[in-house]
C-alpha cells in the first residue's frame, strides 16, 4: 500500500498518534526503535504491531497473532471478546508479548527474536482476570501481574506458576483496578494501574515499593491522570504504559476517546492511542491533561519529529500478501480470499450469506478519521458484494451491489432497513462511504431526490455529530443515495470495546476489488 503523509511544522505533535480503534496500547523501546501493540478482540489477525522512531509517527509492520494456532477464536466468539489488552516487552534478547484470550479464558505468552517474528506458539497460563503484564528482576525472576491487582512469580517459558497470587495494590478505590505494569526505576518498583473503568471515569494511578512483593506506597497526588468530569475534547484517558525515550525523556502511551455530538456525547472510532509527556517530580511521574495538539518538551524525542498529519491509506492489491492493516472478524480462511486469482485485484469468496451473523467474508480497515472518504472499485460479477461500515454484526451500514442494483442497507440492533436502491450498469463500479461532521442531525435522507429537495437544513442541533453518506459513481458524477445518522454505529449504542471498521465484503458468490482508498476529508464546517 502507498501512504501519503502531510507535512506540518512546529514542536508539537498531533494526538491521537494512532487514530481509530487501537485501544490498550503497550510500548517498548529497543535502541532507537519503538514498538507498540493494541487489543484486537474478535478480529483476525490479532494484536497489531506498530513501529516508530519518534513515538509520534507509527507504521503498522505486522500482527503478532497471525496464525490460527496462536489465535483461537471459536466461530461463536462474541463481538468484543477474543484478545484483550496485551503487554509488549523486550528482555534477554527476545520480544515478549503477553495477553488474554478472553474467549478461551486463558492468558498466553508468545516470544520472538525480532518484532517481525517468527512469533512462537503460545505458552498458556490459566489464571484469573485480564490485562497481564511482565517484568523481570535483576536475577531473572519473572513477574506476571494481572488486573485486581495481583502478581505471580512464573516460569514464562515453561508455563508454570511458581508463586502467587500476591495482592499488590488496587488503586485509590475506583472500580476495575486494571492495566497494571511494574517498572524498575532508580531502585524502586513502580506499579502503574488504571481505575474507574475504561469510559469517562478512567484514571491512571501509581504506587511504588522497594520490592515487587510490596508493600506499595501510593503517590501523594493520585490519580496522576484523569479527564473525568472535564469538558476536554479527549475523554476516557487511561490504560497507560510508560517508556523512556533514547534521549532520557519519559512518555506515556494511553487510550482515549474523541467524543462527538451532544447530549450525551458518543464515540464511533473506538478507543484510540494517545501520547503524553511525563515529568518526574519528587520521584513520582506527573502527566498533564492530554490534548489533540500537544506541545513536545524541548529537546525531547517527538520535538524533532514531523508531527503526524492526516494520511491516506491506499491499496491497489498489487502485492501477493495482504497488508497488515487488513483485519477480518474471527477468521480469514485461505480459501475465502486471493490476490492471485485475478492479478492486481483482491478476489473474495462468500462464506456466510449475511453480515448480520458471524462468518461473513469481510476484509476491513479501522476507520481513522471523523471526516473520511472510503472508496472501492468493485467488479461484482454475478456475486453479492459491497462496502460496509461496521461495529459488529448488529450494527452496520452497507453499500451493496447485486444484479445491477446498488442498495443502502442499515442494521441497528433489532432493526434492518433498505434505505435506497439505484440501478447501475454491469461491470466494475466505484462505491464510496463518507463520514462527515455536522452541526445538525438532518432528517434521514433516503434518496438523491430527497437530498436535492431539502432546501434548508432541519433537524436536531448537536454540534459535531457525524453523518454517514453513501455514494455510487455515475456517468455524470457521484450520486448520493442516502445519508444516515452515525450514532447507531457508535460504542454508546453498540456497546463493547471495539470501534468502527470499513470493509469490503462478499455475501454471495465471488467478487473482485481493484483498489481501496481511505482518506481524511475536510469537514464542511
Ligand atoms: C481491558 C481493560 C480495559 O482489558 O478494557 O482499558 C478492557 N480498559 O483494561 C478491554 O479493552
């Protein structure tokens, strides 16, 4: 895939540093290279792996769980189950990844000599809770911590628990003490954790001890980071992991949400990865509120970086392997896709007959921008194919072509409706789903004629809500078929831990896709 990056200047950087559904980030540095992983839930391949040289500009270089033997997602895996919060570490010449497959109820560790692999088969640990993390003592003792917060002394290669659970510290009383990480810094063991739940009550707290077994003394100013009860545009900040840059500066990667609409606000892109500078005051980490444009401390790693601007994801399907950004719900059997059947095209074969149930053939990308345009050129042949924007099987909008007719279909909870139909000639055509920020929720527009007839905006005022527009390219330019309220494809409606993805699908026969583009679009306001 070709990526185009906009260049801007100034000693500040843009958050989120990894936009779209990239929650529960964990980071490690090896020399001048930084590696980041995130949760992937029911999607295959699992655990996206990104690389950076400056902590700001991240490029996905793979997925750590990319074989069915590493990632068992039973066919009935519910949405937002599967792989929860991973931790990535480098120790003793190896990369270590620990995570939980919630659908199996097991923690697992995989290792690799290089971040690009090969990653080992899993070593399993049947212990309660989620959010496992790893830390090593100088004598090689390996500690596994989990939400709760408990520690276990383990043999990470042999899959044996040697001691524990040892209760460590559960934060300041917020719900769900989770995302614990132990760090050895200046003769102390610091325990960083999150509490308050992964929505707007989220907070990061810290304690320290001379021993990994405790007792832990809380910082005098906990939580060290929370946006709860504020009107900051970034909300739900938490689930952080610390890293020291090559230049000695300290940073926190964390998750946050960018809420839209009012009232109540909602978020559609899932929990995203943010970066915050960390200062040390009297031996404790201090983190300022997280902003979308963050000044970088002078001389620090991101100060010299090109701030991440909007970029375009484009795939011509000229390669013989799928780019790492492509994900599929639950599995992607080898016989449901091909890049060689029709060179230069991605051919998909239907497995399931509906997007309303698990098992359909979908190849999708995480939606990155609130204002976005996603287009595909598809040759449906005699199949049923399209472009879908989805959170899960019960929450998706589809732009589908079948037998010379393009349809806009919406599914939200128990409701399913065809909003528009439009005749198209046989052969390849370009389908587009756009998302746009509006200050009104316009009444649902179900046809191009409706849209043209609307002379003045009417609707419910809601600054910054998002609308999803469906277009098909016609001989006289794009034809807008429908415009639907984006709230039904938000986490607040769908529930769960993921975010929107935009993907190609086939639910009947076979179809081929020539190219796919996802890019930011300027907001109309
Ligand atoms: C994760 C937990 C959480 O395991 O949500 O951020 C869960 N908070 O730490 C799923 O992402």
